C-alpha cells in the first residue's frame, strides 16, 4: 500500500468518512475504517506468509550496497567487509531519517541550480555539491555547535582566509554564490595536495592539517585507508550515500513530484550599493518588498543596517513580492 494512500486511509478512518471508487462507470462508496481493517488483515497475511515484512510495510528496505560508486569521475570500491558495512550504515540512515531526507530532496533543486554552474566554471566535478549536502543538510540557516555557518559550513577563520567577509552587519558565509566560490578555492587547493576526491572530502571535515598528519603517521596515501575519528570516517561514506540518494531517491522509498521541489525564484532586480544603509527596513519598503522578504533573499545581511565605510560594492537581491 502506497504511503500517500495509507495516510489518506488513516485520516479518513479517524474522521469516520467514506471513500469513493469508480468501477466500470459506477461509483462505489466504502467506509474508510472498514477498508483500513481489511487492508491491515491483508498486510498481516502477507507478513505471515513471508511475502512482506512489517518493516517493508512501513517503509521499503534500504538499497543494497553497490560494488563501487563513481564519485567525481573516480571509482570508489566498496568490495571489502569494512567498506561494505560503513556504506550500508549510511544508506540505512538516508532511508529512515524521513523528515531530513525529504527536506534535502525538496531543497536540492533550488541550491543545486545555483551551485553547480559555479563548480563547473571553476573546473571542478559536479559531484562535489554532495559535500555541501552533508555539511548542512541543505539548510541555508545551518549553524553548527562550533559556529560553522551556511550551506558550506565555514568557520569564521576559514571563511576569512578564503576571502569571505564576516562582520557585525555582513556574513558572506550565507551568500551562496560567494561561499561556493570560497569552497572552490578550498577544494582545488586540497586536490592539488592529495589528488584524491575522497581524501579532499575528509579534509573538508577534519581539516587539511589533521588529514595530512594522519596520512604521514599511518603511511597511507588515501583517507579511505586511514584510521580516523568516527565523524570523519562516516563523512566520506555519507557523501557517497548522498550522491546515490539524490540521484535515485525512489530506491530509498522516497517519491517527490516535480512540483514538490522548492523552486529558485528569480529576483525582480539586483541593486548594487556602495554606501551605508542606515535602515534596511526603509530600504526594503523603498523597493516595494517587506523587510522579511529582503532578509530572506539576502541572508548574508545580518543586522537591520549595512555599515559600509570603505565603499565596498554589495549586490542586494530585490525578491519578487509574490508568493508561491
């Protein structure tokens, strides 16, 4: 029984409603509670016969671990017990963390549309977008317990090292275009050092210094062969699982229609400002949008004003005033 039909049946049963079906031009009305009872009996019968497990009724099984995953044009083998079990764990996690997985899918179109062209412009593989997925679950407001922020989860020091402004009024970690450009700088730098994308991914989580030290101490070339802290060890396999999940969500039991993906709304205009803005509320009203809409479209604006003593050029998006 499909999950959407199951939810409908449960809802109608609680409210005592009837369901209508059409057969050969005739409308048949059935008490929802009675149909639910019969469907449940059928599930029990299938379970007892071994044709269907209770777990499969609630949700499909996680997909099987493949022999390998091609990530950023590199074949990552999963052909030994250790790698198999680590990958299996992450495939199950994506299958059963329903709310998070659904939200990641729905947000993916909006953010991939913006990020992929920047990766490609920088000569980087498109698959690196899955590092962003694991970093933030595609939550544009994500802030970690250590203060790492934005979709790419830069710490303040790392953000400033790669050219992002982080101040009382501006936090470019939340400017997706600029943060992605900064991530590209990091990823290219790390790849020049390691020559392996899984090792690059591990370094994005643990830092280049930590990964380089472990490679040296353990006399290995690739991070996949290292003994690592659990978070970084899982991180590489989570990135691989994210690729499989995003490319084939139906194999994980998720069905998202095209209209359910959150769209990227094109701005009405972009305004370049080189002066300070004393009140972003007044600025928003002057451009025909609410303060809320302005801040949502420009999450890098951190306060209710913009101090610009040095005449820096900031590009502010003026969003559409229309909703979905």
